[in-house]
C-alpha cells in the first residue's frame, strides 16, 4: 500500500519543516534546547523528534543545527563523536561559553523567544477577548 506510507510521512515532513523554521530563528551566540524547539514548533513533548529532524536535515537545507543542545546545557552524544566536537567548536566561535564540565549556562545563553509563554496567537486571542469584555 504505497499510498499509506506516503500519507504517514506527510505529518513528519510537516513537523520537520516547523522544526527547521524555529531553528533558523535562533540567533548567533544563543542556544535552544530540543524541548524548547519542540514547544516553539507547537510539538510540545516531542523533543526527540527535534533530534530526529536535525539528524535528517538534507544537505541542501541551511540551518544552524549547532545551536540546539540538550536540557542539561550539553552537546548531546552522537554515534560519531567528532560531530560533538564540531558542534562545540561552532558554538564557541559564536561566543557561547562552556564550563569545565562541558555545559552551557542556559540562564546566560538560552534564546528567550517564546520560552515559558503561550504561543503568540493564543496571547493575541486572549488580549482581544479581554478588550471585548471590558466595560
């Protein structure tokens, strides 16, 4: 059933595009966690899918993948350990500092867009509702 396989891949491809769009917004010298990217892509609870998407990034897609790290502030381990060193080097070249344990201070370097807040659409809708209900 070729049609079913294609249909099953469509949501993943859509999710990957949303993940890539979020990662492209992370500014130079800042990092985001896998969970943060998932939340901003409206995929709350799907941090691993962010990792899968970054691993599957096509060669012709330019995204700053190095700016996504784990919730501990560390570069996640990979099958090819050279990639961990590359990611760290790229981040350091952007001014991101690692401590002696190989961690990034998330209070200092975390990208703050949308962190711990509702998506903009929900905020805008809530503001509109408040305005309508005011005397």
